[in-house]
C-alpha cells in the first residue's frame, strides 16, 4: 500500500500520539497509485505476481504483499491498522463477525486441558459458543460475576489461560474492573480479553488499563449505521499477529473488503458519534429516572449506578445503552414497545437510529426463565440503544409511549 498519492505522510508511529478523532480519520489513510482521497475497495479474491520468482518469494514470506484475500486484503488491512491505532495495539485481525472474533481468539489461544474464566451475563451467543461448542474441545469453563473482582481471584487455577469479560455488560450495564482483572490474569500467567463493544476505543481503552486483547463486534458502533456484520481482535504481535492471524488464515472467518470499507469509513466519525450517543443517553437516562412508573434505570452515567465511580475511572463516557424497568411486567413492557413511534424494534444496537428490545422475550429468551432470573433480566426490563436523532424528539417519543402504555 504505497502512499504515492500526495496525502499526508505521517512518520512511523506518529498515529500513536494523535487524539482519537485524528486517529479515526488519518491512521492508515492509505492511497494507491491513482491517489484516491477516500479509501478504495479492493474487491478481489487473489493478487497477481510479476513473475514465478516473485510468487515463490511471497509464499515463502520473503517479499511483502498480498496473496489471497482470506489471508490479507488492502482494504481489510487499512481497517485493521486504523482500529489498532485507536485501541493502542500493535496488531489487529478483522473477522467476518464479532462471534468470529471471539471464536478465533479462543481457538488460537486455548488448547484441550486449559481453563477459561468467562463473565456471567456475556452476550448470549458468546456464552452459547463457550458452553455448547468450545467446551466440547476439552476446555473447562467457569462463569464468574463480572463485578465481583474477588470471585475472579478465587476462581483462578494453575490451568487458567484466559479471562474473558465485557464491560459494560448487555443489557444491565454492569462493569468489570479491567485493571484489577488484568493484575489477576497476569499473576496467573493468563490473558485478559475484553469485549469493548459498548464503549469502543472512543470511550474506553482496555489495553491501556492492562488488558491484553480487545474484541469487537464491528457490527455495532464501529459501523454505527446498522449496515454490515463484522468483527476484530486487537493486541500484540505474538497473540494477535501470529496466533489469531494464523488461525484466521487457516480456518477462514475473514472479513469481506466491502464490509471492511464500511467500517473504515465508520471509524472516521466514531468519536463524534460516541460523544453524541453518550450525551443523549445521559439526558434520557436521567429523564427516565424521574418518570412515574419507571422502577429502575441502568446506566453507568447515573449516580444511582452502583459502579458509577468505577465507570468514571475507566471510561471517558457512558455510551448509548440504557436499560430500565417499567412497573406492570411484560404486558406493560410490550404495550410500551408497541407505542413507540421513532424507536425501531430490532435486536441490533449501536445504530444512528434508536432501537428498543425486550430482552426477556428476545435476546435472552433462549437461556430460560431460571437463568434470566439469576442474571437479573426481569420481564419488565427494556433496553434502549439511543441513536442520534434529536434528543427532544426521542424524549417526546418515550413520553407518549409511557402514557399510552398505562393500563
Ligand atoms: C453483537 C455482539 C457480539 C457478536 O457480534 P456479531 O457481530 O453479531 O457476531 C459480541 N459481543 C457483544 C457485546 C455484542 O453486542
């Protein structure tokens, strides 16, 4: 990816000194020979070689350059390099989905006989993958309360190779103390992996807090407009550049160049969007807390959140996700959802458009009533992903739906 097109010429490593907004726009702002200003999409499955000797050198790893798009592709590489700069990691591997990022990380770093500590209440498919699939390969899994740091320490075994957490969690916005878990992991020689989906590097930098690897569902805020499914793993040369890349290259859950391009462009507005999402969500969370009929609001930006102080320490903002309980059980919750005019009823989150879900009957339905009760997912719980519409219009929509949903 020779930058021969008259663009900015940052020095090697300079992107690491930039602010998040500059990184999102200018890191890996590569150009081809024609000097396109906006990134090109390399829609090709393979790459040609000038000679048989060059082909041999590429395959031997003696000459740099792409071979085949399952291994590397320039558009995908640009997205990887930009996300790595934003997260403060040296290496990034993009994947076909967030779940492919989690699968690739686990298969790359764990072997039969290893022990994995994973947070309770992880994204449903993550828990499903770990307990129903990964466990079949001889990996022992213990689920631990993400907010109870002592429980992680006690659950460590000599075979523990990995700790996997999300912070904040979906949908109840519980936090893990990332710096404390990093110390516990490193004392036991294990790797701390943080799914940074809800905050993104605009609001939280797990690697700077001591985590080893960051996982993303790019489907959410990195895209930011609900268009493509994708994922990524960010970290160091050994674990990500060698192990996760090696697994991805052989097993094949690679990201398409088109989706990589959408995410690359999404990163250009990530910081602005996350700050706007956070401002509207903070306003609406505080507003909801004052409404009669709203029993409880879960948002790390509220002083009523039990981990508000930790949130202020490890995040620079509180994000878009607001959960709340409405008195009247699932019947009232359904009436509220049906009365909303602006918010879309969809399981996705991290969109410009505000979305609403009733977790007990959708995203958390399959775990069963007992597991839901244990996880604190009641029938009255609703989750909003606050979008970028005018906040006054969103408040009016919530207001009329609260009134309309009264029995
Ligand atoms: C959506 C999501 C995932 C899975 O990502 P996909 O892109 O849907 O595969 C993983 N973790 C969290 C926290 C998510 O919200």
